[in-house]
């Protein structure tokens, strides 16, 4: 009897020790996950602030740091907290933020007539992540209109990067031909593209000494400024570039 009691007591003690160790391990992982979540939130806030301050390059770098925080421990923490109703940004939503920042960086380069392979690659990589992790607007797949539009905008960005490369190689006529094709493929609401189109028209018109091209740029700029009522520093700058 005493032997049986000792065995039961030993088993109970082992069970309590095991539970204690398990609680400690879980608590430790939750602590690590909480620290990771705090860092992720900090990077997100930093990135959004840089977007507001029109510093997309710094925003993109902050979002890249945020992506690096996703791991198994963070996933465990988010699932545990999710039981209590807590919600967190998904990797797909973060991918969308990174794409937006990367494309802003691309169009900043384009305004200076430079190709932007680095930022274009980042946008394309994160679009792949968006397809991998699922569309935030439609968890069931990435074929919804928003995802298609984003993919088309990235394709347009790729075309403009190629055109800036052609321009840097002084292939002005090829740039003009490619610009016409890009315009046909661009989404009508893609303001960044049309600002870049005007910038390239002005540059090609001056390089080729073609007043007709400059007049085309002037008409498009007038439309953006006074009919579409697009207000931005780049639009203001275009008037100055055109008049020089």
C-alpha cells in the first residue's frame, strides 16, 4: 500500500513539475512574442509616419524591418491573444503597405528620369507575398479586382522604369513609342503614371527639339491641374520644368 501511495505521489509530483515547466515555457514564448509584436508595431508606426511625411524610402525600410519580425513565436503569440479577441496586421496587409511605399520610391526616381530596379523588385516580391499569404480584402484568393488592379499598376511601373532606362540611353523615339503603349495599358486612375508620362514627354520634347511633344505635355498637365484638380508638389514642379 505504501509503495502504491509513493508511486502515485511520485507521479503527481512529476505531473506538477511537468505542468510547471510547460507554464514557464509558454509564458516565456508569450513574452518573446509580445516583445516581437511591440517591435513590429513600432516599425509599422514609423513607416506610416514616413509615408505621411512623404519619405517613402524610409517607410519601405521600416516595413521591411516589420516583415522580419514574423516568425513562429510571433504566430503563437498572435493565436494565443486572438482567443481574447485581439487582432493584428497580417503579412498580406503588410505586403500591401510595402508595395505602396516601394512604388512611391519608384515614381520619385522616375520624376528624376531614372529607372528604379531596386524598388520595383521590392514591389514585385511583395506582390508575390500578397498572392502567397492571401488578399486581405478577400481571404479566399488574390484574383479579386483590387489585387488585379494592384498587379496592373505594378506592371505599369515596370514599363515606366524601362522607359526611363531608354531615355538615359538617349533612345528618345523608342521612349515615345513605349510611352504611348504604356498609356494604353495604364489604369485611368493611376495618377503617378500620368505625372511620369508628362515628365517624360517634357524631357523627350526638349531632347528632340519637338514643340508638338511639349504642347502635348502642356495639354496633359493642364488637364491634371485644372480639370482633374490633382494637387501635388510634382505637378507644381512640372510647370516649372516645362517653362524652362
